């Protein structure tokens, strides 16, 4: 099914000017063989084909030589096998962020052969701190030990724990990134050292596991960021304190703890309909089944909700078709009409616009959603 859709795109030139070929080449549903087949026919494919997830390293020299991108993505086994080939211009500082780089590969094939200036630049700019496979324990060993002098970067490492504070002289604690630590460290440790360490209250508000008891205890503090608190607050806390604390309901609309019954019970809150439509915690099936919630649902953004199921998609298509017919026959005065200036379904695969006929709306095929199963594709195409 998908292969047929892609070939339709390549066959019909009228879509070529409307397509983002960069998105096409990066799309996980696009087969590399199809791209490679049309690379001579469509010049823009040659420019972006190297961005495809399955782009073979053996073709690096045949297309756009984006060595920054290649250094970040090409498997390190291939990089090591081509180190003696002058045609390959690997950039070391981006190799340090390659997800397949390991401490053993770095020490065996790169570090001893780098000039002192390059070594110093890597340690100074702390590229290795961006790598998930390099723990703070690895960086505390020779020859990288001097990297730990960068106290500010240490505090940004995902492996930083309160125990590392004991290894850093207290006179240098002011160099730590307290804003980042306030968002990431254990809330129990933050609560324990509330009066001892310079926590950033505004950034603490964005902590995913912030205990609301801490907010209640210090509720008179003026630096609380209620948008950050609203994004991660639990449903139980919302239910208990919705009339006591100034939660920001446009932000609560994105909260993954939110449920449909809470939205239904508080219809006067300033909900963001667009964010409600995209919130995976509120499934389209739940909203569709609730007549009180249906009017606030943004059907033009339901395509972005990862919880969308085949049954709801079919109902949505039937509703769209009926409402388009109503608009054609009765115009805006019909009370059942819903504004469908642009009705996007699954990132723009089908585009319904009220000024065109329904059967001519297959466009923007480059944005097919990767999560869409085959049975849902059949449901979609049944209405074209």
C-alpha cells in the first residue's frame, strides 16, 4: 500500500513543487530503493538522499558530502575502516556525539593520534559530555580527567548525582548549573537541602517529579512558574486544588495526566482545544463518545494524536464528508456546519479544503505518518 502511494507521488509531476523533498528523504516509511531509483529524475532527491535512515555508507562519496551529518550518524565501524582513506573527511568533534562511539573506540583509534590542540579543544568544549555512552565515571579516568575541571558541564551530565557534590570543592559550587540541577535532581534531595543550596524556584517548577507538597509548603514564594507546574501536575492534585491554585489550563491541556472526565466536569476552564486534540492522554475515541466534549474538539488537529484508532478515523471521515456536503448545500448558516478550512488527516496526507471537490484532495504525500498501520490506510483510502 505505502509503496503504491510513494510511486503515485513520483509519477505525477504536479505534486513535485508542493513536496518537501527533505521530509520525503528522511521519512521512515520511504524505501531507500525507491529514492535511489528516482535520484536522476528528480534533482532535489540527490541533494537530500543522504538523510535517509537507511542510507548505505558505501555511497557517501556519490552524493552530497555533508560530513557534519555523516560524522554524527555513520556507524563507527565504517568510520574506523576508512580512517586511512583521505577521501573521507571525518570531523572529530562531531564523531564525539556519534551514538555508536564508545570509550574504547575513542581511546584505541582517535585519542592518541590527535594533536594536543585538538585534545584540549575537545576537553575545553566538553563534546564528550553530550554523549550518552560516556558516564562521569569514564570521564574521571585518564586521559580525560582534566575535563572534570569544567564544573558547569559536569552538572549538565545526565549521570550527575548528589554524591558528586562531595567530589567538587565547595568553593566551586557557584559554578554549577543550578537551573539544570533544579529540573533534574531527586526531589527528596532538593526538599532536604531547600535552605542550604541555591535552588532555582522557576526551574524547579518544571521538574517532572516535583512533589506538590513542596509547592504548598512554600506557596507564598513569588517565583513559582505555574506554567511549568501545570504541565506535570498530577490529576489528583488538579482535582483537589483546581480552585485554590492558579493553574494555567492552556498548559494543563498538554498534561499527560489529564483525563476526559476532568475536562468534561470543568468546561469553563480556558482549555486549549488544539492541545487537547493532540494530547495522547485524551483519546479521540473518548472525546467522540462524549457529546459534551465533542464541541471543543479540534478535528483539524486530531491527526497529531498518537492515540487515534481506526474506528474513530472512519467516523471522523464520515463526519467530514457529511459536513462538506452540508456546506455545499446550505452554506455557513447551517447550524451543523463546522469550519473545515483545512482538514488535515495524518500530517497532511489527505487535505480537505471546502473550495474544492472531495475526490481531488490527495496531496502532500510526503507527510504520511509512520505509526499508521495497514488497516488504517485502507480506511483512509476508502474515502478518497
